[in-house]
């Protein structure tokens, strides 16, 4: 991790203690797709990263090189002329995030959307849990004791789930047992402008640890693809 490495590793300071916990799952992201210019535009040197600057040149009917467009990206962002960033869309597959995080994430409503795994149609007998980071605790013994307590509750939730399932209770009622730490997965569709807004809010240290951890992962990934669209947020 190149960006926000210290902050990320602080959140994950107790990760090793979680690896053998009952049905523990850690977050993971995978880029599934992104906006790519047509063959004609690619032959002219336009890339995913320079597409915003290329389209922004319409206002002055100007032209520039690839390097010119990279510089223009930075200027457009500094001028807060961000509409052109909507030209670039990313599709991610995200796993190992909690229902609690999903509730926060879906408050971002403009230029972003999701397809979450359904708790009504998908059986949850083998579902996983997201354990809290507890990064603010300094005692390893305290963290271990806390994780043991979470484990007990997670096991109990699954026991009751299976008991009710055996009685013929449907998924749509069974899901009422799910704690907010229940793991879920989703495809997320987001344009670069909205992703910047997500980062502006969720990279901040005041954001809750779990969604901040996800923001760190996504930020480091998009910085490999289109750094000029996001690098000013690196602090």
C-alpha cells in the first residue's frame, strides 16, 4: 500500500488475531471494468485517464498532447470544473464488508450505484462476519477477550438461524437475525467525480474505521489507473 499506509496499518494492527475467528472475512476489492476510449480515440493517444481533459477541450475547441491533457486534468480539478470527470466510470466487485458499512455507503447517491447480494434470495447458512478492528485498544489481551465475545454471539446467531431454517422459516424472515457485522458483497458502479467525493469524506480520519479501510483500498487501486484524477486527495 503506497498511500495512507500508516493509517491503514494502524487500523489493521490486530488483523492477525482475527484470522482464525469463527467465519471471519476481510475486505477485498477487484476492478471488473472501467471506461475505455474507442479504438479511434486510443489511436489518437486518448486514454482512460486523459478522457476527462480531452472532452473538456470542447469548450475552447483546443487540442493538446497526452502530457498536456494530464496537466489539464490537474487544472480542471483545481478550478473545480469536475463535470468532465463523469466521463470515467469504474466497476468494482467488493467483498468482506459489513451490513453496517453498506448502510453508510448507500448514503452516497449521485453518480454511484450498487448490486448487493440479496439476503432474501441467497441462503446465508455459510455466510461470514466482519469483526471490528478495535484499533484504538492497546492491550492484546483485551482485544482477544473482545473477539471471543464477538465469536460467541456470531456462533449463537448462526445456531438460531439454522434452528429456524429447519422449522421452515423463509430467508426473508431469517435475515432479521443478521447482525450489522454480517458480511455482504456487491458490485459498485461509480464515476470518477463521485468517487472523488467518496474519498473526500471517507479518507478523513473522522470516518468510521471500516469504510475508511475500504476507501484506502480503493484509493490505492485507482491511483494505479488514473493518478491525475485523484492524487490531490493523497494529502
